[in-house]
């Protein structure tokens, strides 16, 4: 507490706060830091809550160095305010002490189904429930949270934190049904038949991109998203250790150099890999991972091969693989037990292929419109977050989802008005 207050006191409470400009959800940073500096944690939390549904998550996993902290004026001459750490502190303190309790609003504005319980789905659900809508979330995994539960590793985002943030959304009156895949189990038409006025697709972009590498079909080659999901399931006690595709002593090559590659590499080391090497076809300046994530990966022992391509994977007689790496036209063959691919992902087509009228762009991202904001080409069906092609970060999904929630509210209100005129 003393440390947090001392840090908060360093804030200049700038008239034109650059930190706020750098925040995708426009968090009123100096206002809540000012409250924190006076020891008013409840007030600080209420200010944060007005802009963010998942502050304990954002405080931990946002790209602070490129957003709020990267814009803090104090950073130009010395040390920026540790905004992420402070947000995390306020949110955790609030959870532990139950400082702020949000009133449950009467749910009489309409019914909304939310597909997916990742950052976008939770944001839409929270916003609409606070606004008087009856909201039900449908999640295909056995537990809620999407990428927060089954993508981002425990060491970056403890699952107890995710669970308490989800619990706060539940306490707003939101129902969450897990283990239901909208598409194969029940399509959009069936949801409308259940009486929902609008449907939000927040299904993310969890379909891994493919690479033209010879040998990707072998058992030892796995997508990073698949590996991290397996680890998430194992950590939740839902699968056995032998279903996680890394064993003690594995030599692992990871292709790609974004944050998912860092997550997969560090997780592989924590699951017993003896050596993990990231292979990236460009230079360090071009990597998409945050510098902080890269530094942590280096500190943990991950090795890097820059300007190098992985071209073929061939099984050998000892049960490992001969992996061909090419740098500046020169080939070298190395031995490895596993290859993990982390070269990006796009949206799955489960929903659009099982119903009519929802158009997508050539890459499969769902097309949405400006008014009502976020509505797809099918009336009453909205989309937001990664599935509609936004920047694939937690906070950008949340920022977009807040706007879509406003679009859904406007649409359902208009629908009800038309109905009442019709009556
Ligand atoms: Fe405080 Fe930095 Fe924001 Fe200024 S830019 S209000 S010093 S956090």
C-alpha cells in the first residue's frame, strides 16, 4: 500500500494526460491515480470501472510500454509511472476487500446472447448487464475466460484473477453456459428462436495460420495455440499431464516471434523442455513481441535464431526430427523433439458456416457496419474483438466491444420501440 501510494504521488496529474491518450479504452488514469495517492482506493476503483470491465487483467497483460506507460511524460526524462502495476494493485485490493459493489440493475431492456467469454464477450456482457439487459454467455470450453483462461499462461495472468473478474461479471446478473459450441451444437437461428433480441459474436481468432513447411503433419509439430490450450486444460485439472505435448528433456524449436511465441517458449521450458529456440525469419527489430516479453524470455533461457527460416521437418530413426534451418542461403540440420508454430491466427468459421447472411472478408473476418455499430450483414447479429479483425490484444478487443455494446443497446431499444408502435 505504502509503495503504491508513493508511486501514485509521483504522478503530475497532467492537464492533458498523454497516458490516457495512449490507453485504448480511454481509462481516466490521472483521476484514479490521484484518488489512490490520497488513499481512496474505492474511488479509484469506481473510476477504473467506468471504462474497464477487466482491470485486474489489463493491469497485468496490457502492452503498457506501447500504451499508457509509453506515453507518460515522466518517461521522457526518467521513469514513467508504473500505471499497469498500480491498476493491478487497485483491482486486486478491491477484489480482496469487496470495496466496490455494483448495483444489480433491473433487466427489462431486452435479451442478448453473447457467444464466447473472452475479453470481448465479457466486456459486452458486463456493459449490457449494467445497462439493464438480460445477458447469457455461451462458451464452448468447459470453463469461461477464452484466451484469458486457455491462452495466456498462468505466470503472466494467474487464473484466480481471471476467475474473480468473471465472478464480478456474473454478479451483475450475467448467466454463463459452458460446453456449448454455437454452430455445431446450436446455430444462430436456434438462438433467435429462443427469444434473444440480439446476438454478439465474440469468438476471437483462435484458428492458427498454416505455414508451407514440409513435415508439419507430424505428431511432434504443434500449433502454439493448441499447446497453450492444452496447458490451460491441464492446469485446470481437466486433462492429464500426458496430454500436454511437451515432455521432460524435449528439444524444442518455436517458429514465430510474437507474444504467443514467447508464451509458448517459456511455457515449454516450465514443462521440462531442456532447450527452446525461437526461429524467426526476420531481425530482432522486426519482432512483434513486446520488448518486455522478449527480455523475460531471454532471462528464462529461451534462445533466438534471427533471420533464419525453418523449412523442413523429417522424422529420424531415433524418434526425433531432422529440422532444416536456412540462414543467408546456408542450410543446417538440427535435431529436435518438437516444433511449435506461432505465426498468427485468424477466425474460425463455425458460426458463419452454420447459418446464413453473415458475410466475411477474404481472410474470414466478419464484416461489420458503423450503424448500429458492430452489426454484421445479418440483422440482429453483432461481432467484435478479434473475430471482426481488430488488433489482437486484450485491451483492443475490450475497447471495440464497448462500442459494439452501445450499438447493440441502440439496436434493441429501436427494435422495442418499433414493436411498441406496432402494438
Ligand atoms: Fe500522471 Fe504520467 Fe499520466 Fe501525466 S502522463 S497524468 S504523469 S501518469
